[in-house]
C-alpha cells in the first residue's frame, strides 16, 4: 500500500482518554472493547465504559444517539472513566452534540471525524456537517476530517460493517499498539465466525493503521505500568461489573437467580443465562419483580439461598417481600444495580439514590445488611460474601452497585477459586427437635434454621410476629423480643468488622467519605490535592448497614468531613435552604445521624459517573475555606 | 448426595405417620367455616399416602384460609398476600423432592395475586393449589372479592356489587399449559377427598377451586346450590373423580365429561356450577424439570465450570 513515512518521535503521556462514537449499530462499541482489551494486554491500565443512547434505535445522525465507548488508557492502574476526552473518533458529527452537552470534551480535544457527510447527496446533511465542524472548531475542538468510508470501500463493499476495525487500526498507529496483538484480538473477537469474517476485519485494521501512518500526525506513547515479565507472570481478566457479578454469583455456589428485566441490571442476567449451566445454575425470568423475589425466597427457604437482581423501580415492588425476608429470617441476596430515580427516572444512567430506600424502605423496623462494592473486582468477591452473610445472619443482604460499575470495564487479577466459596449441599440430616426454629442467641440474635427435608425440624415460617417457635403471637413482649433479636444481628456483625482504612493521613483538614463506584474518582481527586500539599484524606465505606466501626473517632481527627455521592442534595446557596432544613446526600444523612458530626456533602444527579476533575474543584473550594479560617 | 445415614431408607419404611404427625396447632377458624373440612381432608390424604411430613411444605398467602400451614404438622410457609404461588414455585424450582400444597383465598389468588395465578398455571410446577373460594374477603371482614355474585352486599359495596363476578374456571382453562382443573365443595367430604387425592396424584399444577362456606360473611352465597343440589352439575367419567354411588346419589344432575376435552370443559365452566374434574392433561411439561437441572452438581465440577467461564475474560 502507501509508503510509510519516517516514524516520528512520539509524545510520552501518563494517560489518554479516547472515545469512539457512532450511531448505534455501527460497531463503535466493539471497536472500543477491542482497543481497550488490546491496551490491557499491552500492560496499560484501562477503564472502559459504554456510551449508551437513551433510546434503543435512535434515528441515524441524531444528536442524542451517541453510541460507543470511552476508553481511558494509562500508565498506572485506571480506577475510573476520568475527565474530558483527549481524542475522539466520530462516525458522524451529530452524535458529538450529546457528548459535548455532557461535558465530555474540552478545548483541544482532537476529533477524528468521518468526512463523507461533506459530500452527501442530501444538501441538508452537507450543510449540517459544515456548520457543525465550524461550530466545533470555534469552541476549541481540533477537528481532523478523515475519509474513513472511502478508505474502507477500497477493501469491503459495505463500509458500515468494518469501519470500526479501520478505526482500531488508526488508533493502533496513533498509540503505537502492537499490530500482531491487534490481529490476535480480531481473531479472538471474530474467530467463531470463521476466516471469511476475520480476514477482511484484519485487512481493514491494517488499512487503518497504514492510513494513520500516512495522514495523521498524532504519535503517542503511554508506557506500560508493568514490565512484560510481570505481565506474563500474572493472570488477569477484563470484564464489566455485571459480568463480574454474574461470575461471583457462580462462585458463591448460588444456583438460582430470579429476576425481571430492568436496565441496568439485566445484562448480569443475560450473562448468567448464557453460562450459569456451567455451575448447575438457572436464571428464572419471573412475571414481575414481586414474583422474582418471592420465587427466590421460596428457593432460599428450601435450603438454596437465591439471588434476585434488580434496579430502583424493582426495589420499590419488592419492598413487602424484603420485609418478609427480615421478619421470617430467610437468607436472600438482593442486588440493586442503581440507576437514576425516582420513578422510571434515568434508566441507563448512574445514581447512588437507593441507599435510604433500602435502609428504611420497609414499614416497621426491618434491619438488614447492606454492602456496596467499590470496584468491578469487588462485584465478584462481595456477592460471595453476601451469600455467606445471608446464611450466617439469616436474612436479606443487599448489595448496591450502579450503572457505572455495571457497564465499566476494568482488568483485575484473575480470582483464584476457593472451594469454601461455594455453598455446601443442603443439609438433610435429622434436626434436633429440642431446638426451636428461631433459637435466638441472647447475645448475638443468631440462630440456625431447619430446612425442609430435615426430619423433626418442621415449622411454619410466617411474616406475622412470632415467638422463637415461630408461633404467631400478638402480645407486647414477644414483638419487642423479636425486633430486638433481629436488630442484634447487625450489632453482632459490626463487632466483627474492622475500622475502615484511610487513603492519606489519619488526621487533617478535610476528610472525604464515599461509597460504591465513586472510589476511583474520589481517590484520584484526593491524590491530586495531597500532591499539592493539602491535608485531605478519604475513606470509602463498603459496609453501610451495619456501619463500619470507629467512624466517629476518625471523623474527630479532621476539621471538616464531607461525603461525595451521586444522589440529590440541596445546595446551601439555594433559596430558603439553611443548615437546618437542608436535605443532605444519602450517606451524609446516615452518618450525621449515626455520629452527630456536622458532616457536609457534595453530590449531584447529572446521571454521570463522578469526574475526578469535578471532585477536585469542589474539594479545592472547600479546603480554601478551611485553610482561610486557620 | 446428602449427608444421610446409610440405613436411612430402611428407617423410613419403619416410620408410620398418624394424623397427629400432620397436625400443628389447633385450627382457629370460626365454627362452621368450610376451611376445617379442607384441612382435615389434606391431613387424611397425607396420612393415607404416608407422605413424609418433613418432605411436605404447605404454602399460603394471607387470609383466613391462608392460616392452613399453621395447622399442619409439616413444614410451612405463610407468605404475603397474593404471593403464595411465587413462593411455592420457588421452592419447587430447586427442590423437586418436596411435596408442595398451596392454600389461597379468592382474594389472595384472583385479585391481588392474579398475575401469579396466570403464570403459575403456565409454569405447571408439581403442586396442589387449593383455592378456598368463599366469594368474600374473610380476614378483613366482608369486602367484595372478584368472585362475589352480582348484587352481593358487603362493606365496600353496601348497596351491592356492580360487576359480574370473575369466572376462575374459564380463566384458568384459557391459560397455556393448564394441566388440571377441578371444582369441589367443602360440604361433601367424600367428593372433596377424592378430588384432592386426584389432584395430588397429578404431576403438574393441580388447580382445585373449592366452593367454601363462610358462615359469618357470605353465608348465603351457596345456599342456592346447597338447598337445591340439582343446580350442581356432577361430572362423571372413568378418568374423572371417583366417589361411591351412595355419594353420587346426592347429585341429581349428572353428565359424562371426558376431562381431556377442553372445549367441552370450557362450555361446562361457562354455563354451569360443576363439581368434578373439568380438565386433565397429564403429559404437560413441568417447569422444574428445567429449572432444577444441575442441582446435584458437586463443588469440583462447579469450579471447573467457573474456570471455564473465567477463561473467556482472560487477557
Ligand atoms: C398487601 C396487602 N394488602 C392487603 C392486606 C389485607 N388483607 C389480608 S387478607 C385479605 C383478603 C382475604 O380474602 P381472601 O383472600 O378471599 O381470603 P379469606 O380470608 O376469605 O380466606 C386482605 C385484603 C394484606 N394483608 N396485604
């Protein structure tokens, strides 16, 4: 093909954020995954996240229709999706508008833009294209027009299928990816479709590479964060949080996931439906969320602790059964992949808005365990822990993840499977008839339960107030006792927990507290503050109910404590809002009540993963006030 | 498989269960309530078939009739209003070795639980579903139910209901995968026994609507057919419900009906008050045959399977 120029000396970078956006169905997501996996294999830290249009099939070239991927590639371990993109490949100019509106780009972001629209048969499209390019440039974006379609048509007859690999090829040259590894990746992705699919895709990739070598004057080097030897010695896996959750469910030995489809939870069930047979499991799609949890509770009651996965609106429907799970002390793993609420809310977007609903959502007192993994890797390990906690503490364990974890893709060390993770076979030996079904330990509230099939263990589980024998009663003391016993279990669990470790010094001016998927972004922002000499630390809670110990003592060592969360809170500069009527973010509300410390918060409901840059600005503003006072 | 003693199976044979073994606390229903009769028949069937009490689970929703599990000596699950079937299906999904009986009221099943009713019939999991249909809400004190007769005066419609009652038989017959539909009455123990026995013998969801008297809130709704049994259509067939001739004689109006004949079943359900087996399709597939696959898999095999799944994500 074309003759290659002398290779230029590349600019060495700590990291770059790349976006590939197109209309849906044009393969931008696949291109992003391929580029992300390839970069991970070359030893870079990678965080990939899907860009999903709100509609299933938005019309072509619609501003809201951006579909694709954001890939953050770095020379350290990447923990979040980062700030504004550095380089964007766009299949048309219109899809860029929604990204610009999401503050995804900045002055100087380079856009490699398909230029076929410039000469489109439709005059209107030509005009749209021209004016958009002018507008983008005016706002500081660096637009490089690329004849992607024309180049692809030299190789394939339909550029719609394959342009994405041309794009990967361009990126491979720009970021100096190993071409052979890229070919292997194509083989891996399309291998099952046979050589007649693999070959043209590899050819397109090669063409994209050559095209960039010839025409695109961008040369970057992002050093690997591990030596090749280290890379080969360790086994890594790369996946999104819902896949990690699915694999964790398999590793927990749970054999039943009972669910009703809801974004962004469903993809976990899609994944499991495909592979669950490998561990003897089954995905039941129930007729609604109430049936889904009822079905799970039936299986749990019968000795096979089950899992139900849902999102906000599904949680609302499950409320009554969650109460039964607490009251009847039935183990259950309930995963809430949070999305924007209330009501149907923002189905595809991230929010951490269900914490209080799950903490307090049931009528009466319904103490339960609530945990929140903070990374994709933790989605795997926490659900294994959740099954064990559910059985040991005999009740529901809620695991809160969110759309950010569900769709974010990150490499992590391949888990080394342990047989203890898996649930043992159902005990069918005779029950000691002297032991009642709720033989509550006075100290801990714990008891063990007979399972159907165990002779002499027969009892009737009920959601009515009951005695230790599960006999229905209405007297004052029995109800008081039952509530105490169920509540004690949380105190018992808390007794076994360790105090959280701090990121940074254990005293200082400002402590930032977070939970869930914001870990990476918060630590990145806090790290930047620390480098600049500010006395800022952060801590991230994994246990939300019961709360991890020593919080009050830790908080006392900081001048100011604040949470950073993705849920709603009033800002103090809003009309009529004062300290005593301000509605705080959800974790802040809990912590204030629990510790009586005047905890501040910064939160928003933009529906987006927290950007470290935004957090940094908030912390900077906060710390300046604190330092001023001093 | 399980941690059983080696001689366990022999021990089972030596065990003999009496009615006491199937009896829990003392039933607290009102005197004259039809629920007593149903409970007794269920216990007798368990005894007569020597079903292992520890392998039996009585599941219910909320309502007077849903108290039934508390009066059984077996395992039981007294759930939430309308959701008994979801729980029962979940139990069967991974424990097809358990014998499941469901007790549910007309409000529980046909109103708040209507969605689950339709889908449970479609799942066709092996269980007996007893619908205690007294045409009224008992526990909450006389509100109309979906099956209350037109004009029935009650606390939420003091001047009488304004809607035609729902016909649970035609609805159930219309659901895909329906495999067993019968109707019986609480005041004829022989027919009740024979019907529940046939239901228990059937593999699949046995839907049995029991016309059940509530002497307190809906005493009059069945007086018509009680006073004049000729208004009941007795279904007779060699594949139907078998009772002695002396009991049969109490039903002056009789008709031969082959329970494999769906269109005739529908016709009868629409136009009569039948007792007997309306429909039976013994070969209908059961959901647990799919949902329970893999339940004996050992941990070693699971680890192999999981490693296999992880390989897909290796980088
Ligand atoms: C979610 C919910 N709504 C309402 C109730 C109140 N409630 C209890 S039983 C019942 C109706 C009972 O009628 P039915 O199912 O016909 O049973 P019966 O008492 O007549 O046997 C109602 C409305 C409840 N327990 N839960």
